[in-house]
């Protein structure tokens, strides 16, 4: 029998609390979209928990105001720029992003009065590009080339920010304000919401901010908590953690925003215990299981995270608590991830149970 973790009740984080005087507790009301960064629900994934005999828990990061885990980094990156005097009112925020950090930044810029310019690889989903444009961002898709190439989207973003007045390149990959966001928010939330009874955390990694920040905070609380990097095919991080070599694992991945060809400043020195290489077949299968068995319409990075959490649960054995996150919604990937033709072209259709393919277009 699985011992369920008691999740503390936090009514004030979702609805205004009314005291005995009948007055609303105004501290319970979120202050604009900035106030919607963090304090996302912790959700028990029932089917996966029952299968493994463990508590498989996930932070519902699509509940952030901008719809993804990257809202946390976006806010902290802007806040860091403001505190350092790198940007003045009405200035321009510039970033190189695969999509979600850009979407988070665009939301924050609208609320805080900044302009937003986004450089991104032209391999990213049309849904993300369209959303960024709707949010008023100046979107500049560029050819996807390696970080070592001077025309990599990050380098182009940096050059553009340096070429105009009152602009800042927020540099999500190597600006450790990203990691700080998760040291100050995600890590403490996980600790509080599980009442400290967490045995392992696992996350896919792009910038490294989420895993590094959460690992740093939780290891400080309890050094025995296992911190495990979940890596897609074609990334170097699995081999880096396992063997100390920056060598890509075999294949490539349809996931967006995770996987890496280098060790970022956010990831550098993070207390990571182990790594798993998650196949696209497993990530996609789990994405459709989450939809049809749990009711969560999420992207493949969330499927990868939960697939990793299940693998960690099986490694540790019954009775443990594993935490991951659901990064964003599946709507951002609808044209590809939920396309029968696309999945077939990537040899991924067969990994989806036939009775779940009703969700495909």
C-alpha cells in the first residue's frame, strides 16, 4: 500500500481567504500577472502512482500566468536586470529562446512596460511563434545552428541588444538569476507541499535553471534527496552526468526547449546525482497517457518528465515520493505533436496505443 504524502492546504493561494470579520485577506490576492509567478498546484498523478507503488507528484507549471514553468525564470531575469540598473522604464528586453521563456518575457514586458524582442530557432512550433506575436513581441526566427556558430540565435540576440539604447539581453542560459528563481520559489514550494517528505526530483533540462535551482535548495534541506537529470535523445547532458563527457546520446528528439550541447552557467556545479536518457517513444507515449488517463493536455517535455519520474520510482522501489513538473500545455505543440502524419514521419505513431489515437488530427 502506498503512503500518501499529506499536501498542506493552501486555500489562500487560490481563493481570497475570508476571516471571522467577513473581510477579504488581501494578501491572498495575486497582484497582476507578476503575482501569478509560482505557487503552482502540486498534483498527484494517480495512475502512475498506483502502477509504481510510489507517490508520483508534479508541479502544474502551466498554471503560471504565462502558461509555463519558464514564467519563473522570465520574471527573475527582468527583476535582476532592473536591480542591476541594466534597463530603464520603456526599455527593450531581448532574449534567445525556444519559445516558453520568450512567452513568459512577453507577458511580463506587457505588464511592466517594456518592449520585447525574441530570437528563436526556426524549428520551433508555429503555435509558439504566433503566440509571441500576439503578445506584441518582435519575433525573429533564425536558422537553427550550433552554439559555437556566431549566428546561433543566442549570439544574435546578444548582438542586437548591444546595438540599441536602453536594452538588455537577459541571457537565460548563463544568467544565474534563472537558477535563483527556482532556489527561491520552486524548491521551497516542493519542500513545503510535500512536508519535506520528498525522496527524488527529476526534470528535463535546457537552460539548467529548474533542476539546478531545485537541487540546490533541496540538497541544503536534505542531502539524501536524489536529484536526477532527464535528458532527451541527442543531448550531451546524459553522458556528461554519467561519464563526464560532452558527447551526444544517439538520435534526436522532437521535444522542444530541453536538451543541450553544452554545460550552461546555470547548470555548472549543480548537485546532480544521476541522469536518465529518455527516448522519444517513451516521452510521447507518456504524453498521451497523461491526456487519456489523467486528463492533462501537455507537451512532450512533460511526457519526458513523467516518464523519467516513473523510471526513478521503479529504481527506488515502492513507498517513495518523486516530484517532477508538467511544463506547459499541449496546445503549444498541437500542429506537430498531435498530428498523425507528423508522428508517422518520425516513427512515433506506434508508441501511442491505438485507442488513444483519437486525439490525433
